C-alpha cells in the first residue's frame, strides 16, 4: 500500500466536523476578550488559524520555537490574559517540558496548551507521534490533562478549559474530525462518563480509542457479551469515584488509549485498583514500548494493536 | 589520545568532481528521482526535494568523501540532514551516489518501507534521525568534536533550514561550534523562504542571517544555491579558512526545475493533482 501516509483518521467516518477546536475557540473568544492565541509555526496545522483570522490582534505567531511559545504563554497569563498555545504533542512535551513544569504548573499560570498529533494520528514516525505525552503531563503536579474523543468533545472541552482557572494540557484532534459521541454528550473537566453499561466486561477508554471501544462493545453485544464503556477524557484530575465504582462492579477490565501502555490511562486505573484494594483482571490496550514506524494510519493501528478488533480480542481474553 | 586505527581502504569512494556539466547532470538525475518518488505519494515535499537538489549534488559529488559500499566507514565525511522532511531530496542523492538502490525509491513513503517520508537513521546513508527540527547542528557539533578527538580527518556537513534558525537549540550549537573552533564543521542553511505557516519574514523574522552567523563566530558566506560555480567557490574558500566553523547560507527556490511548481503559490506541503505530473516531468526535461 503506497501513499496512504497522509490519510486522515476521519476517513470513513459517517459524520465529521472541520476544525472543531478553532471554531470553539472563536466562540469562546467572542465573549471572553481575555482569550488570546499563540502558535509555533503550526497555525495552519492546529486549527488555530480560524481564531487568528477572526482576531488577528489577539494572535501571536512565535515562529518554530516551542520553549519560547510556552514561556510567552506563561508571561501572557501573568498579565491576566488566557493564552491558548498550539503545537504538536511531541514538541510541546519533549522540547518544552521544563517550561510547562515550571512556568505553567509550578507557577500556576493560566495557560492552555493544545497539542496536535496525539499517539498514532500521524504517519510520520517517532519524531511526530506523541506516544508518551500523557505520561509526561500526568507527572506534573497541578496540570489538568485532557484527551478528547471526537469533534463534539473537542469543542465542549475547549469551552470548558477557557473558563477553568489553571494550566491545562489538551490533546488536539485537528482538521476533519469524526463525530462519534451522542449529541447529548456533556463534557465536564474531571468527570468520566459511562457511555454504555454492561456487567460482563468493561472498557475504560480515553481519547479517540473510545470510538473504537464503542464499536468493540457493539461487536461483543452481537455475540451476547455485555460490555460497559467508561470514557475518561480527563486523565488528570482522575475521576477516582467513577472508575472505582466500575471496577468494584465489573472487575474484568480492558483499558484503551492512543498512547504508550505505561504512564497513561492504564497506569491510572492500576494505581487506583491498588490504592482501593480492588481485585481486577486488567488487560491494557495501547502502544507498546517501541518507537513506532512511519505509515498509513490503518496500517499503524493494525500493526500496533489499536483497532476495535484488538479490543474485542482483549475483552475475550479477560473473559476467559 | 592516539588516532584510532582505520582499516585499509576496502571500497571505492564516490568520485568527486569540479566539472560543472557532470554536477548538473547529477542534479538533473536527482530531480528525476524526486519527481518519481513524489508522484507515487501523490503530494508532499516535492518542492523541498527539487529546491535542494543542486546543493546536494554539489555536496555529494564535489565534497563528501564516502564509500557507497561501506556506509559506516569511520573516516567518512558526515552529511547530517536535520530537516527530516527533506528526505525525498536525500534519498535522491543517496540513490544517485549508489548508496541505496535506485529501484528502492519506488517504495518512498509506503507502509513498511525504510524510505520513510521523514528520514530515519536506520536507513543506509542517513546519519541522524531528523524531523524534530533543531537537532541537526547540535549532533553535528558532537560529531565534529568526536572526530577531532579521535584524530580522524573527516568533516561534518549539516543541512538545516531557514525555519530551524528560529529554534534556540540551533543557536546554542552555533555558540558551541565557534567556541570549540570546529573548522571541519560546515552548516548549510537552506533559505527557501518558506516554513509551515508561510514565509519566515511573516512567521518570525530571521534576517540578516549572514550577520547573525558571523556574529556567532562562524566564517559565513551567502550564495545562490542553484549557482554551481558559486557553490564550488564557497567550498574552496572553506578549505583556506582555518580556525572557525563555516556557514554557507544558500538561497534556493522551492520546486526549482519544474516551472509549474516554481510559480505556484509557495506552500510548505504541496498538493499536486494526478494530471499535473506529466506536465511536471516534461517541464523538468525542458529545463536547462
Ligand atoms: C521542533 C519542531 N517543531 C515543529 C515542527 C513542525 N514542522 C515541520 S516542518 C516545519 C517548518 C520548518 O521550516 P522549514 O524547515 O524552513 O520548512 P520548509 O522550508 O520545508 O517549508 C515545522 C514547523 C517540527 N518538525 N519540529
Ligand atoms: Mg524553509
């Protein structure tokens, strides 16, 4: 298969929205004039160009310089503004980690870091695939960490973090983004949502993997297996009450994340089970301990075990 | 430290030349490779690949001492590609130099191919995984220090971009290169007047580049990156200027050699319609 490296993840989605983050930021910016935007030479590629076109004087192009991007965002926050800074996950978290940890988190600066190409949503190999960003960001005290599932949640989370006082790291689904959650879905910072109930096995998922967990639950239902789906889009603060309640009720668990299987959602679930002494049977679906190849998105999902079919097999394993 | 022993010459070096006709022929062949790869993928970094072909031809066929059959020869000159997305241009040069097979170019960007769209160092002839921009000059400084310490008579060429002149790490490495007097280190800065969000003058001004590199202690020259005599003269001047690292700012035109790409609105990532490729191939053949 050739040339598919550029295939977007929306390929095949029944319903999509374009640039949900950019449009939601414009709506927030219309009522809240404290909101400003910044990017590090990735305005066109992180949908913040929509905001830049609408509010040119409230938008700052920082050039390809991620440390300067985050530092300047912290400085803007210190003057009372609410900066939204965009780049890719890898460059925000790897290049500018110190600036996020110290400037944003320790300094309690009210900055929103919006980071594109989470996990395997790009074909560009290890330099561009943000496979450990959630682990890095979860390790920073006081930072809110969000991995939205679809266009609906991306828009709602954008509005919510604009109102929230404190530093936030949010993964970005950019461009043409699938709509996969129900129209009545309500995002709230720090709240997990039980999307499907079921007593046999439970998927605990985050980010775009929730779409695949929903698909896996439908497949299992067809063979009489009742699978729950708990969507945990806020990784930090972690909704311990909702997750613990599910673990106590349905101890056969499959976690699903578009991220390294260590340090992200699976680790948060395992930590909680240990803390609460909950005996669970946990199977972790996520990216293995390697830098991934370059390739088309379907190829990568298949190769690294992130498809709905992989989730079905994982569920069957914990059911055995 | 004593010089590390180097084995006997087990293989041939790429024959180097200062013949302008020969260098232009290499560049033309490389542009054909670039178009072939880009057409298979359908879009992408064809503008960069065409734009840098003359500079790469000058480096690979007039300067760089390498052995195609022994790509890890310890005394080789290093060519470090910082801008991973220029891989299409590098693969064309590696194929033309016989370091990778020409036939393999048809796998560029394909699932499972080692010719990834951003060049990984696991691929023969690729010295460093670029693509997270701003790494190239830092590692090049380290290579230059290491080669000097081991008494190896090898040089390090780093190709970086105008966009990379915005990364702080580039300038941290520039300080180090001058401080350690790495006169066997050569930075080629490709000014194609483009980066992801537009022209550097709009995104984040970097000029005057000549003055900046000179102020950082580098022996600096600025030439038209499509002018072979000027490129060769710049390389000649490097050999007679000891004590400092060398910067050559090369001004290039994205899409050079294919009129339709040269003239279209400049874009970091070009989208090309399927029917445009035959015109592109024709225009390349018509270009002198
Ligand atoms: C550290 C880092 N930040 C951001 C990017 C995303 N990015 C890829 S290419 C590019 C433009 C860089 O400028 P340049 O190399 O001059 O681009 P070109 O001439 O190829 O358009 C950017 C911002 C990156 N690869 N690495
Ligand atoms: Mg450029």
